[in-house]
């Protein structure tokens, strides 16, 4: 598989506190990685490094320039970033996903606008193009932000804790939508909710200052043990589950 | 004859003032109201009064003093809020009173002629010079071009700054420039509406517009129209009734807002009751 980007012995810190240390991580085309780990373990920092919002203190992050650059990354931040009462329509929010390539003096062409209309339909938001966020449900708001992330046809989609604002009725639809998108792009999904992570995920990255990557085929019968804290999974009946190897 | 020419000039000045005030206040006000910066703008306004006082004291045009104070305090608060080292509302509160205090002290210390404090606090069309009108006109052109060219960048940065940082490294520069332009707009409108009332000139028109539309640029257009009706009619009423212009404009704008609110509530009720009837029909049909 062709890699999209590669991190080699990469470290990141905020001020004096080291958040990520000596990360070696490669993301291949059309992978679907669940990034799991405790709060404060560096999951969001990992995304910030990939987005270029944070410079590593040491090590390298190299993009495969034939396939991807920072303009071809879609990003779905945690919901708290946008003001849902702001007077901006769904169509305009989705179009803002094109700003990275358009630059700051941008006029949206009619092609851009019809692309936005396509995304709106694809995400089941038909008829809401002219609505503002405070008129939508939590699940619909999430789809608007997903639309903003994918309108530029990215090669890599970064999702930061999408489970945080999914309404449960929409959760299945949302992950189904991600599975479809995964045919066109690699997905890196941050979640601290390990228990309910989507079954569409192909591989895992466990992040807690260090990063351990578990490829898809690595399912064993060993106990789930991560972050030096044994976790017991309790379920009723037949629930599909994945057990990851010990970190070496 | 002379009286007629004087009246004619007076009307032209008032009309141009109303047009430029509503354009600048509409553009700046929509940004301020959408971004919930009303309190910050109030702080900038009152801080700039310190510049007016110092302007008088050292013998320069007080508007220049106000502009310097306004922009400096705007940038200062933006900078501090970016650094997040200080409670923003407290900083604004301190700035607010400090600016007023400096203004009053220096006006008091100015030897000889003491300016009419009331005209700065509550606005007076009589003290508005041709230069003030021209400055407001230039400001209108600058704002139209600035918001016209960078419409989407400004809209998206104020909607979701965190996301904007993922695609642009100009986010902070935009915030500083926009806030400076808003400070200038406020300072130039002080002559019309006065320190105490100018913030309403910025905030009432967008609030009228938002009752009827939620699209940003439509809010701007409706704000300018509402602002023009309010300032022009307020100006006319103040002229004929012989009452202070700033207060009359704000009073007129609030009356327009109340009427608009009633109209929007009534139209909502009508559409809601319409929906209710449709829903009632469904079970009958099935």
C-alpha cells in the first residue's frame, strides 16, 4: 500500500510539557484508523501536527507529495469550535471547506456552489442549504461539518471525537457514511470512547504520549490491556469485538 | 436668502451624514453583533474619549486622539484575549472607565476654552464639520471594499476561528485589521451620535435586520437601510423639535426595532398556525 504521510521519531510539546514522544507512524491510502487513548494522551495533538497547526520539536513529518499535501486534508473538529447562532447558512459553511485551495480573496464559482449542493444532498441535508445551525439537530450539524470537511475531495479525513455530538439515532448512518467515504479517502478518527468505536475501522492507533499502531489483521485472544491499566469488557450476548495485542 | 443657503447646506450635511453613518455602522455593526463583540465595542468607544481629552489638551484634532486611543484599545483587548492571560470582560470594563476618566481629566486641565462635553457624550450635528462628513465618506468606501473583497474570509474567521486556522495563517491579521476598522468607524460616528449612544447605532440596525433574515450580507444591507431610516428621520425630528440629534436617532431606531419585532412575531404566528392546520388535515385524510 502507498503511504500518504509518514512520521519518523517525531516529538511534540506545549511549552515544557512533552505531549508526544518519538512517534513513528505511517498512514496508507484508504486506511480507516481509530485513534484511541485517554484524555490528554495526545490524540488531538496528533491531528494538530498533521494539519500543520503545531510544529514538531523534533523528528519529521513527510507527505507523499504525489498523492497528498495539506490542501488535501479534510478536518472535522470537535463541535465546540463554531458558533451555532452565527448568521451563516449551511451552504456557506460547507463552501468554507474550499477556502484552503481558494485563498482568502475568494469568490465561489457556480461549479463550487453546485458541488456544495451535491454534498448537501449526499449527506441527507436536502432543503436545509439556507438554514442556520441553530435550526438543525445535533446530528444534522455534524453532517454539515462533515460536508465542510469533504467538499474538497480530500485524500485524508481527520475526525476529532465525532461521537461527542452524534445523536444515537444518527450514529449508524454516520458511520455508514464514513464507510462509503473510506472508499475514496483514508480516515483517521479520534475517539476516547473505545467501547463503541465503529466496526468499520480497519486498524487502531493507541496514543498515550507514545503511539502504537495495530494493523487490521492483528486480532488475538489476549486480554485487552492498554495504557498500563487492564480493562474488562462487559457485554450482554453476542457483540462483535476486537482485542488488541499488548504494547511491546 | 442666506438663511436658505444655510438650511440647504444643513440638510445636505445631515443627509450625507445619515447615509455614511448607516453604511459604516451597518457593515461594522453586523460584524460586531454576529461575533458578540458589543461589549468590546462599548469599551473601545469609551476608551476613545480619553483620546478626545488628550487631543484637546495638546491642541490637535480630538478625532485623531480618539482614533489613536480607539485603535490601541481595540488591538490591546484583541491581543490580550488571544493570549488568554486575562479575563476579557474585566479588561474591557477597566478600559471603559479609564478612558472616560482620562478624557474628563484632560478636558478639565485644558486651559481657556472648554469644549462642550455634552456634544461629545450625546452627539450634536452642529459640531459635525465638513471634514467629519468627508472622513465618514472615505470610511464607507474603505469598509465597502474591505468587506466586499474579503467577504468570505471575514465571515468564516468570525464563524469558526479554529477551523479557519487550519487553512489560513492570516487569521490574526484579519482580526486585528477588522477590529481596527471597527474602532475607526466608532470614533468617526461619535460626532453624530456621541460616546454614550454610538454603540446603539451599530447594534440596533443589525438586530432589526436579523428579525427578517439570517444571511450575513442580507443583514448588512437591511441594517444599512434600517440605519438610514433611523438616522435620517431622527435627524429630521431633532431639527424640527429642537432636541439632541444623537438621542433622537437612537430613540427612532428603538421604535423601528419594536415595530419590526411585532411584525416578525405576527408573521411567525401566522405561519405557525398555518402549519397547525396542515397537520390537523393529515389524520382526516388517512
